[in-house]
């Protein structure tokens, strides 16, 4: 796409460009969000739609979902610290099961917890933090009491783990915790659902990348408007993953996204699979015909986005897989037709 064509391009969502104001300047948009490991960008979204409805807004939403946060950490798309930055983390130690310890991930992605005063009054401290924490505690005690404490802080490496150690002459009793002691981390407050806007955007932008500029046809307008004016009704999207059946920390996420466009009985639909686990069907539009008929060959394949190698593969699935996903397509087509009777009636 030349620079001149780039400037002439209209936003696939709002239909505007630079001629309608600087905030509608066409920008490059990831067809799969960068936070999900997407790397391919196309220049067909204006700055206003990108900034207000897509871009950073989508990143914030996705990072507040436990499945997405765990996947991007597990697949090393981002650091553990960044993946769980919006979460509340707690560690439960087998030796102290009744104690709730506030946890975090350090810059190297290691699971850590803050020093904690236990119910018996002793201070539980992780081995790497022990020296600095005790130095501060002793200095504070000396300042308040006006007495010098005889405790060789340099001996802390020889201190045994898991037992209460009193510091003579003070009220400080501490327990040294070592990473070898068994623990379990719990993650909360990442309870935001994945909005249906996400698979709809992925499917819509993927389609635009292949049949641009056919995407500007009026048949596509309703889903573009729906994406920009999202509401709670999932009239264009069906989710096939039943999240309550899975522990997000135990799911095996794959470093691949799968997208398949389907053209059947004038219904254009898509299957969007995120990290090989989250499966959605997206009802795009009713199309009387496609101008570029040769593009129909695209709909026989899954497009596999390999996050690790940054490559895209075309995969012609075996018949059993086609039949399985045909059920998704039939479901979403029926659902879309039912929910959009008025629109469909006027666009036959």
C-alpha cells in the first residue's frame, strides 16, 4: 500500500480518515492484539477508533482476565510481573496454612511474598529479604529503646529455616522462609470477562486484511457499528469455551491463534481460537455475493498465527475437524439470523 493510498484509506470501523480531522488519521492496527502476541499490522483504523475503542483499552481489559494473564505469562509473551500486575496475589505455605501472605513477582519472575507478622507475633521473612528486614527492625528497636543490640546480622545465612528465632534483648522473633518450603499461590481480582468485542475485532480485521476494500460494503456496517458501540448483548458472537470447567492456572495454552473464515448460504462467519483454548464463533454479515470470487478459497483453511516464530500458516484441517467447526458456524449463523431479523429482512 503506497503512502498516497494509505492517506486515502477510510477507517474500516467509522468510515473516516484524515479529511475528517487529525483525530481520524489512519494508523496501523494489529489484526491480533499485541498483548496476545500479535505482530502483524495493517493501516486501516483511524486514530480515534484505535485510541478510544481499541488499542490501549483492549490491553487493559485483557490483562484483567485470569485466563489471558496466565496465558501470556505461561507463554513468555510478557513477564510474570507484568502479566499479573492487576492481580492480588497470596501465598499459602504448607507449614503455616492459616496465614495469608501477600505475594508478588519480582523482576526475574520469581514468586515472592512480603514479610508478615504471624498470629503468634513472630515475623515470617523470605530468605533473600531476611538481612535487610532484620537490619531495619533492629535499628528501629535500638532507636526507640536507646540500647545497642548484640546480634551479628552477617550470620543470617547460617540461621535455620522454618523455626522461630528470637533476637535476645528485643521483642523481635522471626522465622526464616526458604524457597524449598512448599507453597501455593492464589490469584484473585483478575475477574474481568473477555468481551465479545475481542474476537469480533480479530475476525473483522482479519477479513479486512484479505478482501480490502470489499469490507466497506454496507453489509459489513452493522458489525463495525456494534464493535464501536458495544453493549452486553452478544448478538454477533458465541463463545464455546465453558470457563467454569477449567482452572486457568492448569490450562495448557498453546502459542498459536487460529482463525477460519466461513462462507455458506450467503452467511459470512468466522471461528476465532485464542491460544488454542478460547473458542469463539463470530457472525459477520449476510453477503449476496463476493466480488472477488477467487477469495472463496481462503475459507477452506485455518490461518494459524505462530506467536513464537512470528509466522502465519495455512492449514487445511481434516474432515472431522471441519465437521466439528461447521457446528460452530451453523450455531453462530442461526444465532445471528435470529437476533438480526430486521436487518436481514431489509438486506435480502
